[in-house]
C-alpha cells in the first residue's frame, strides 16, 4: 500500500463521500480501486490517525449553536496535566490544548467552548473554575468569522 | 427547512464514524430504527440546506505530514478587513476570526489556524503575512492535546 494512493483517496472524498447506498463501492469505481481496498485503506487511515473520523461536519451556527467562546487559562505548569482532563471532560469543550507562552502572553491552556447561548458557555466556564480553582482566564468570543473551512490536503 | 426529530437523530449519530461496510446507511438504519432510503434522502437534504458542511473524512493535518499552528495578531480596527483578507488568501488557513475578550481586554484580536506541507513552509507563510501587513504574527502551536472532539450536542 503506497502513501500516494491514500492521499489520492482522501483527496477524492475530502469534500464529501457519495451519498448513495454503496458509497465505498462508488468511490472505488471513481478511483479504479476495489471496494475492499477503499474500505481497507480507510480503516487503516482511521487506525493510524491520519483521519480522525469519517463523519458529518455540522454547521454549528445553522443548527443554533451560536456561541463559541475560546477561553484561555493561565494554569501553573505543574497543574496543566491535572486541569487539562477536567476541562476536556465537559461535552461543550470541543478542543482543549496546551500552547506556548511568550512575554506579554501568559495564557497557556486553550479551551474551545461551544454552546447554544453565551450563558451556556459561561456556565461551563463557571464549573471549570469551581472544579480546578483556576481564576485567571479570558473568554474570547468570535465577533466576526472571516473563514471557516475543513482541513484540506 | 427546519430540522425534524429524525434529522436530529441522524445528525447526532453521524458526528461519529460512518460504518465501513458495503451498505453503511443500511447499518445506520438498523441502528437508528429508520429506513435506509430515508436516511440517505435526509442527509442529502441537510447537506443541501447547509446544516451539514459535508460527510467526509476529518483529516489530521499533522498526521499526514503537515505542520500547523494557531496564530494571533494585534491589528488596529481600520486595518482588520485588509489583514483578514491577506490571511484568507492562504489555502492552508481553515479558521480565521475576529475575537474580543469579554471579561478582560486583550490586545490580540485576529486569530487564525494555518497548516502547510512543512514547518519551513508554515514559517515562510507567516513571515509573508507579517511582511505584507506590517504586523507581528504570534505562533501558538499545540504543545499538548487534551481533547479534539467537535461533536456537538444536538437538541
């Protein structure tokens, strides 16, 4: 199995798989592969993590999930491994990362919080504060969306 | 078009993996106790109605060999539009937002994510943005991941 064929497969379907009864068969036909090969490659790509999921990306604003608060936290270095999982455990926290600091920027843990309302996001933030004892954070709400697309290769 | 109960049920399920089988929607139909044709028809309709951006592989850009970073800039009000346009011009930019601190004011206001085929190319792009806009770009790459989900609760 060459990497090139995996890339070819991903490129063929990254904007959407065929919405048919036999999507893998149909993509296989378009690529000159067999259905078994397409399924096998997708399984391997999921297993090795090159594909996170084969799933629907929803337009969250259109669904009514209108609030997105990127909340940045100042977490003491020795508490990052303890606080990260507490934050990540909330369903509304879709992403939770540690990132570098630099002079003038001391917020090292980022949580992306999605909710139907700002209040819903802020309730999560309140719970995180209570569970971790952290108090230094900034809620950064999106005022304008200039671009939002899926990651393409 | 408003989402029906059935649409919501399908969407909730489709945020996790589609089965890798000969008839994946038939498998979903059994699981959700719905009809295969109905599921396909509803998914198509939700894609057309733009409730679903796409049903496709969600790519881990770093695992396929790309380098990626979150980046932030401090840009004065009257330059925001043209700086945002410069950033959007890069195909590796997947998100680009103007953000404002609610409980505290922060100088950084434009936040974007960029990926590129290599770290070198990524840094080159960032440098280009700095040169063409005249503003510093702060790179904030992930140093540790606790969660990457993006599964929404559909009411």
